[in-house]
C-alpha cells in the first residue's frame, strides 16, 4: 500500500491517440469502467479523451492499484479526488463511507479489482491480477514499468471525476501460460 | 438458510449479504480468505446450505478453497463469484467442484437468480 506515484495531469491533450497507444487496450478498459459503474454504482460515466501521461504531477487523492502478470504485465490504477471517491464508494457500498472508515479503501480496491478483471478478460490471453492495493493521500506517486507508456482515461460522473491509468505490455513468448494466483 | 460468504472485500460481502437476506437467509457467516473459511467450516458441524466464494484472495484463493472443500464435501452448493471471466477459469472452477459461476460486476437480480438456480438444480437432483 505504499506504492508511489502520480495521477496524471491532462495537460496538452493530443488530438488523436499517439501511435504508442494501443486501441485494443483503450476499448476494453472503457467498457469495463462503464460496466462496473453502471452495474455496481448505478452511475453513468462520461469518458473524456484518453491521453498518454506526460507529467508525474499528482492530481488525485485516492488510488486503487491492481497489478497484472502472465501474458500481460503492468498495472491498472483507478484514481479519485477525495470527495468524488467518498461519494462513489458510498453509492457502491449502499451506505455512507467516510474516508477514515476502514471500509473506504476496501471499496476503492474492489472497484479497481472489477475494472481490472473486466479489462483483463477482454485483452485475451492468460493473465493474473493481484489483490488490490489502495493508496490514500494527496501527492502519492506510483512507480510503473519504465518501458511502457501510461495511458490515462479521464472519467466524469454526476458525483465527481476520476481517472483510470493503464500501463500494460504483452509478454512475448512461445509457451505462454498464466495461472491464477 | 445458512450461507457462508468468502470474499476479501468486506464491501462485496456486505452487498452480497443484503441481497441474500432478501432470499430469506437468516444466518450469514463471512470469511475474508480461504484459510478463514476453512476454519469456519470446521467449526460449523451442521454445515452450510450455500457457500459463495471469490477467486482472488490473499492467504488462500478461492479455487484452492473449493478443491479443499470438495475433498470432504461433495454436497454443499458452491458458487464462485469473481472478476475472473475467462472461459478457462470457468472450466477450472467447474472442474474443481463449483455448482455455478457469477462474474463481477453483477446486479442483485443476477446473484439472486444464480443462487435460486443453483439450489433448485441441486434439489431436483437430490
């Protein structure tokens, strides 16, 4: 729960996704976000333009982090501003969850878990996801694979904004296998 | 009806518990991982009418738990409720001994339907 890093600053947004952004990654993540929020939180999510993270500057206060291993390695991070996180997880849990409640990080982690799980399935191949880690506190920095671009998908809901960040690469090997941990 | 919910997310257990109480389950036990679940099962001689198991959990995951339960108990209805959605995972879970499989995210209606379906199917087979 101490992984560093930052949530992106959507500065100069590219007019189109850069070549390094794989649309095969963007679509499954967006679909998974919409499915999780529509089903479990009962919120409609408006997706803003995806972009590559260019600044390490932190922007959010709470992050749920899921690691992937197997045919795909990397991480999926779902980050919120505190107020939005509190409102979203309260809707998810069906009860008010204050940020100092022990159930608050649990709910953030479970949302990240479901988003990552749905994305993983759509990517194909065999990969495993870790149990969630949750970081709470403004200014945290999350370290990532240095050779993989980090894609940011900013999201808006009626109760606040959040962002999904994905930094994943496919492992090239002839005998791929991936058990579930 | 006695139900055991096994999920490392307390939020998810709470959501499932509320849904299952609507089904008339008057006794719901909870475990945060497979190890804890095995302890609860061992200390509950009367057993459970249903066990709902997550897959990815610390200490002991859900598929290992299912295999361990099935070593001794072939009868208790087991439902896997997980984000693991690949066909190979579903097949692995069925081979391990689950009676039904629910992919997260799911609606309360889906959970209720899967539970009813599982219990009805097993009653019919009995």
